[in-house]
C-alpha cells in the first residue's frame, strides 16, 4: 500500500478526500491529451489510476466489513 500513497504524493493513512484531491490534481497535470500523448504520460496516468483504485477500494472494503465484537469474560 505504501507504493500507492507514494504514487499519489501522499503520506500513508491519508484520508479519502486527500486521495481524491491528489488524484484529480495529478491526473489533470499528466493528462496525455494535454501533453501530446507521449508514452511517459500515458504510463504515469495508468499508475495513478491503479493507485487511486486500490486505495479507494481499501476504503470501500473497510466501510463494508463488519465490526468485530469483542467478548470479555
């Protein structure tokens, strides 16, 4: 997971809003359409999308997973 935070230029444990904001900013800067469709920008955009999907999916999974119940005796 560290790799994905680093790809987006964030510290580990960043909030969902920070991830979204960083993704939007970087994807706009690296947009292949704005940068003559160079292969570098296409590959970087793919890496950003992968990082965004993985991190946002981890938030979705954690939101849907049941909260463990701790029993004390």
